[in-house]
């Protein structure tokens, strides 16, 4: 074999060896490191699971929605309630509660946790929140609106306790929100009832004050009586005038009978004038003015009474409605106590890293080869 052939084979061997070395460094070694970490170094993780949903004690409302063909509105409300609970579970307030009651930061930053998975003791609360959310998995089913919960911790009992506290605090949150809304609604309607009652009292006092001011219980009845009196007086006046005309036909105006009838006519005229003045008024309010004021007061009293009755009916209806609309959290699947290690997913992540590195390696090789071809 010539020296030239030997050199060519040697160069080919070194070329193949460099590619293999690059492959080892870029793919095999990182994959082995990941496998070593996940299999030997990483702290075991335990997963506690639970399933909950929001129930509404509102059968009558559901029947009404069915009659109106708008059950989709009720379903949408159920989904929103589930999403609200999910958001609360992943919130800063929930994390603060869990850390205060179960020392969540202490568990995740314990020395038994491997350095890569461990939460730094000096981590900010924002980093702590991200760390917590990474270990809490929540999902709302689009069909049943069931909220599935998974929490990963480094101790089976602790994972179970945290999931139990998540469900318990969420149930308390749902009750607080539900009762708060009910109280707000009831307080508003109760305030309206109080205002309506105060208006009714003022209207009643105004009517009584009016009756006392004019010493009249019913101006309408007084007007009827006064009208009857005027009518009777006018009849007597007409009869007296007829009688005087008859007497004047055959007697002198100075005759005793004519003078007596004339005096009676004058008295009747004065009486009629007084009664008419009492009805229509002159300097002082007459019965007609009093009756108008009385009617205004009576209308205000009637209106205030109707408003008060309506407010009372609304209050009772609101009490029943809020009682029917109470929401509560139902635990479909109680928080489980993990009986085996589920994290990390060694095989899954090792295969994933291996496939990703291979793809990256071959893409980079293709790019390098293309650049070299262009240079040549």
C-alpha cells in the first residue's frame, strides 16, 4: 500500500473520529448527565391529586333557564366559577396562606432537596411564586367544569397536606365570596326597605299634621256637608223670595209680614255667603284648598305605602333567592396520599433531551456543511 493511500485513510479516520467526538460531546454526554442527575441526584417527588367542582343550590333558577332556553348561561357561569377558583389556587394570597400554615418555603428550600431543584433561601417572593406555580398543576375540564389539581412535593405526607389545605382554603374562599355577595345584596335591599319605611312615616305624619292644622279629618266629607248646607239654604232662600213677591202683590212693603220675610231673606243670604266663603275661601284657605292639600298628602301616603309593600316583598324574595344561589365547593375526589415516586420523569425527560439534542446536532451539522460547501 502506497504512502499516499495510507495518508488518505488516516485523514478519513480522523475526520470520522472528530465527528464522533463532536456527537459524543454534543449529544451523548449531555444525555448521560441528564440521566445521571434525574436517576441518581434529583430528589424524589410525590404527587397528590384531587378533583373539585363548584355547585349552585339554585334549582329554581335552573328551571327558569330551561324554560327560557338559556342553560348555556348557567353553564358559562359554572365555568367562570371554576376558573375563579383555579386562579385563586395559583394566586399570591394562596401561597402566603400555605407558607404561613405549612411553611412551604421551608419545605422547598430544605437541605435534603438537591441543589438544582432546591428553592434558594434568599429567593424573592416573585421567584417563590413561580416556583410554587411550577409544582402546582390545575386544569378545568371544558365539558364537566371539574377542576383537577396536582401538587408535587418532596414528601408524600406533605404533598397530601398541601393539597388538603388547597381544597379547604378554596372551599372557604367560595363560601366567603358567596356569602359576601349575598350580604351585599341583602344590605342594599334592606336599606331600600328602611328608606321606604321612613318615607311612609313622613307621609303619615304630614297627613296627621294637616288634619290637626285645620281640625278636619276629611275635607272631602266636610265639602259634601257644606255643599248640602248651601243647597238647603238656597232652597229656603228661593222659597222666602217667592213668599215675599206673593205678599208684595197685595201688601205694602212696610207691612209686618213683608218686613219679616225680607229679614229672613237677608239672613239666608248672609248664611249662604258665609257657607260659600267657607267652601271657596277668601283670606283664609277654603275647603277646596284644604281638600287639594289633603289629596296631595293622601296620594303621597298611598304611594309611600305601595313602595314600602313592594320593598318588603323584594326583601323576602331576595332572601329566598340568595339562599338558593349559595355556591359551595364539592370534593369529587379527596386529596390522595401518594404511595410511590412520580417525579422526576426520568425516562421521559432523558428521551426528550436525547431527541432534541440529536435534532439540534444534525441541524447544526447541516448548516456547517452548507457553509463549507459555499466556501469551497
